[in-house]
């Protein structure tokens, strides 16, 4: 009897264990990008050797019932990321999984800037560089303008050492040759290329696409040196709330907030940015502020509408207000516009509207794009007043259709620009005369897939300028993939740009130089050739993405300010000769299985113009602010289990030519030295969505040896503010908190 009871107990215990093992249990969690810690929506989660599985929701969250309560393996996959196998055990029901981006999956990255339609990056016949916010978070900045300093071949250049306004150079070419787009719309007008770049909140950015070389065939005037397209986030997939608050040891404060709302009629995204700096530090003891005092507010609101037809329709609004000043330390508001104490004070008010609407045609091939911006500038440079306002209206009807191996694109764009100021730009025959520019056009493009390995692209654009007449811009391109993982692109095209000095060249407004326009300025014209080779090299420990480009641009006409002939003047006239920008750029992106990621790039270039002097001799003039060599690099290592990431970032600039005034006793060097700006950051991520980061900027404490302002009195004949090649703040610490609510 005792033996029977013993076997009954054993049998009962075994039955209990079997029931426990067979009991269904549920695990849940979230899947995130290993670098950015952003949630990944619609990931696939499956059980190894089992047919069961699930998909993460729009916030990256998932719930998965498991049939047996025992240790099991899950397979997690997502487009553009390395598929991972993870282990789950009965002791834990809540998980956070991180996926690494896969450099082999670059073809899955969708880009729009090269061909004005969505296409895989490797399928694009035009080379397009893509940068995610994860890169810029490795060296956090309060604006897109400063963040672009991490992109090889792209140089945010300060044009004034007093008020710190700037523009963005691509491959050594000045800011006016760079077209800035938001969601493909030319929203950043010429006036804003100098004054509005700092007001783009980081919270609204999904990715940034960079095209180097003329893109006038699709985008028209200004896209001569290249374009930067800021793609904003999708409200449907954005986190419910994301905040980023930071401060530096020199007193810079930045707040970035983004909130998403999902509804039955539309999904919305609201982004707010506030930046404040009120610390008149003078490290180089020249009695001038090293960095402008700034108070900036920006708000962005985007809506994606739900239509019964399922066709896209969106509308976005942005408003920017900025109050900045720089000058002598004793300056205050009562000296604004006076000649007693020198100061440069700039008030900016800017409103933007962006939208698109897919027309309900039978084949869904027509889309209407539209944008509008209004910019008001109230500025004083010493006692010189610059009052300007600009309206830019843009609309475009796009048609896209595929016929066999041909992908056709056509469009009818129209841009109307109203510009008025108190300078000679709008002064005619003794009275004010606002400038109104009308630029209707037509473009066509055919992308022909000859074979799986070869794609040809040809395009033509026609614009009619109401003052300069007809303008034609052709483009041809070829993409060849001779072997798996190897891509060669050869492209050539024409760029054109209509010049407005007082909206584009800050030097025309500041300092004491007289502006001389010797003749009627014609549109600038250029021809470009770009050869690009890209490859992905797989290895046992990871993958390496290599990208090399050779570029050559020839200007038949170019408008460049002559600072050298007469030091007290800036002389503008049509180029009597030609100008050349040529060079090579190299990028490497290395992702290793040991959680180490390396990004490095270098650009070597030669930018100059050949112009006939008064005796008819050809004279070479080097381009100002164009370093012969520059490089960027990033090294990141993640301790995944601890949620800690270390980032080392930097940029090196070689010597660049600078404007000096020897006639007035200016003894500063006419070339900048080699210098490097190196930054270090530590980031700690918590499962709750909280993230702490902190570090050091300019850890080598580089400060220019020579004063950025010449020693003359600010109201004297020789005073000039254009000499600038590096920040003056020196080493500084920073810290911040991010919080993401999915």
C-alpha cells in the first residue's frame, strides 16, 4: 500500500510538471533601433521551429503567446536591419530587443531627392547620401545647421564673426548654390539661406538626403552645387511624445519636443523648439561677443489626412521667430541703429506652409505639390539698416507613369517670388521698386532600365524667367551594377541660378565696404560631371560600405564678390573667364558584430576661378572659405546590456583662403591653419524610455590664434566682419535628457 501511495505521488508530480510545461504564457516588450533607441514598427517576431509569431505595432510594442513555459528562441526581423535570434525564459515576461542596421540592406532605404520619386537607394541612378537623426545624436546640436557639420563635404560656414549668420557649402561652393528643401519643397528661400537655417527643429526630422552636384533639371534655380532635402517624420509612426532638453557649460539651453496624435480623419505631428543663449563671453579679448546672443522659438505642425481613396494628402506649417545680436560688450538695445556702440541686431519672423495632394485620377499618377513662405527681416548692422520681406509661392503638378522598362516623370512647376527691401536691390530711378520674379517651367525625365545591371536616365527642364528669358537645363545619368554589391554611377548636368546679392551674400550688408555692381548680373551657368562608385564589403566580423566620388564643375558665368582688388569695396560683376570646382570625396561606414561602428569621410578639392585682368592676362583667384582638404569621423561603441553608448566625433579642416585688408593695416593671415574639432559623448538608455547623455565639445580646446575682427574701430573704413573660419568658444561641457513615450 505504501508503495502504491509513493508511485501515486510521483505520478501526480510528473503530471503537475507536465501541465506546467504545457501551460501557455505570454511575453511582451518593445523592439528598438540599437543606435537611435527609436521604436521599430511592424517588426516580425517568430518562434524558432514553430509556426507561431506576431508583429510589433506602430509603437514597436508586441505581445506573443508561447505554447510551452520553457526557454525558447525567437527570430526578430525588420527591413534594413540584421535579423537577430534571441532567447526568452519563463522567469521573465517583459523584454526590450535592439536590432542593428544592416549595411547590406542599403537598397531598402527609400530616397526621393535624386529622381523626385520614391526609389531604393541602390536603385537610384543619382547618388544620394542618407543620414538619420541617430548620426546627429552622436554630437547633439540645437539646429540642423550645426548638425550638418558631421557630413563629409558639407560645410556650415559662418559668414559674419559678429552676428554669426551663415550658409551651407557643398564641395567648397558657397551657400547660395545649395538648395534646401523640406519634404521636397523649396521652402528655404534665398533670404532664409542666411537667416533662417537655425530654426529647423531636430524633433521633426526623419532623415536628411544630400545630393552633391547640379539638380536644376528637377528643382530649378539655386540647385547648382547640390541640394539638402529634410524629410520630416510620419505622424502615423512617430512616438506619442519625445522630448529632448539640454544645456552647455557656457549657458546654452535647448528644448525640443515632438508629439504625435492619431485620429480617424488624420494623423498629426507637433514639434516645438526653443533655444536661448544670453552669455556675452569674450575669450579672445577683442571686446566683441564670441557668439551671438540668441533667443529663438520654432513650431512645426504636420497632418497626414486619411482619404477613402487611400491616396496621400498632407499639410505642414512652421513658424520661426529669432532675436539675435552680437557686437561690442557694452552694446544694448538703446544703441540699435546708432553709431555710438557697434552692434548687429537681427529680428526674424518666418512662416511656412507645405503640402501635397494626390489627385483621384484613374491611374493615381498625378500629384499636386504646393508651398508658401513669408519672411520678414528687421536688421541693423551698426548704423546700416536692412529691412526686407519676401513672399515665395511654389506649386507643381507631377505626373509619374511606368511603361514597360521606362519610368516617366514630368512636371509643371511655377515659382513666384516677391522681394522688397531698403537697399539698391529694389531701388530704381529714385523710388522703391519691389522685385517680382515669375519662373514657370516644364520638366520631363525618362528612367530606362535597360537590364538588371544597367539603368539610363535622361531629363530636360525649361524655365522662363520674366527678366532673363528662356533657360534650359539638361541632365543624363547612367547606373551600372557589374557585379553583386558593386555600383557605378556617371552623371552630368547643367545648373543655373538667378542672383540676388542682398538676400544671399551677407558681406554686402555688414562691415564698412562699399558695394559696387559694375554691370547687369546675368544668371549663373554651370556644367557638372560626377563619377561615383559604391560597394558593400561583407566580412566575418561585420560589413563595410565604401563610397567614392569624383566631381568636376565648370562655370561659364559666376557672380563672386571681389574682396581683393579694392579693399574698401566689394565688387560684383559677371565672370570674365570661367570657374572650376573639382575634387574627390570618400566615405566609409563600418559596422562590426562587436557593437563597434565607425564612420569616416574625407574630401580633397580645388575651387578657383580664372579671370582676365585689365591687361587681358588670365589670373587664378582661389575661392574663399574652401579648405583644400576636410574630413569627418565618428566612432561608436555600445554596451547593449548596460544600455550605454560611447561616441567620439570630429571634423578636421585644412587651410582655407580668407579675406584680409592689407591696405588698412590688416596683419591677420590670409589662410587659416589646420585644425580639428573633437567631441566625446556618453549616453545611458533606460528601459522606461528615458535617456541621459553628456560629454565635451571641442575637447582639444581649439581657438583661433588671430582675432576674427581686424583691430580697427568698428565704424572705421577698414572694419570687416567676414573673416571667420572656426568657433571661438573653446572647450565646453554639455548634458541632456531625452524621453520617449511610444
